[in-house]
């Protein structure tokens, strides 16, 4: 849960869609506000305020009942969530990369993503790539995915599609790489790691 992830843009996009378009649609917000320490607690407070703003916005637009906030998702449950997903929406406003995008690709789940940072390169050519901060374009991509069927997008749109493989194993290896990098800590130039 972070300001840069554009969840408020997703709420605004959902609010512009005709209610019938969203029949049976549930948006799962996986993750929580990251705990911070020391002076960085200000960023944690900002993210808590953002979460409250998103919930108020969703309530005001009548889509709060379509949102499910899961909180932190343990590693052992990630595969099940991707297995249940019809699509992944990444309405980021600012990002260099996204582990979620790579996991979604590994699981073969269609992705609606903004073209910010590395996401633009990752989903170049996808009919579901939209500019950041554009809820109207995001709504159009959501409507298109819902109308055409989630299973048709990645192959039809030119977006990368994961090969047939043990997707759970790929996801677990990806998580292990991220955890190893996190545990290693920041690299200092000129010092051996």
C-alpha cells in the first residue's frame, strides 16, 4: 500500500464503468502499509493516510464493496492468489520495476499496467498498457479485458506470455531471489559483498 501504486486511480476507473460491467468483479488489494522505523515512520504515516483516502474514495463512488484488502500475503499463499486471479492490475504512477508484474507473467495471468518505468518496457505492445494517472484509459482497458475474456489478452496483444512450466516453482524461485537480495543488504561500491 503506497501512494505511487495508483490504487486511487483504479478506484476512479472502477467508478466510471457501468455497474453491469463490474457484475461479479472483485478487486483484491494484496499487501499492507510497510512498517518503517526512525524518521522513515513519516512515510509509513503517509501510506496509512493514503489507504484511508482510497477507502473513503471507494465508499463515495459506491465501489467499496468490490474491494477486498488482504493485508500481507505469505509466500505459501501467493500461488493460490495468482491461481484465482482473472487479471492483475498495476495502475502505478511511479515505479522502476514490479515483482508482482513478473510473478503475474510467470503464472500466465493477464496484466493491465501503466507504462511507467520498467512496466512500459515489460508490457510494450500490450493493448492493456495505459499511461499513468489516467483513470479513464485504465477503465477502458478493464472494460476491454472483461469484454474479451482474460484468457485471450496476452497472446492477442503481443504482451509476453509465460511458457508452460511449473508456475509455483517459478514463483517460489523468484521470491527466493528477492529474499536473498534483501538479506544481502545494499551494495556499497568498492567494498566486497
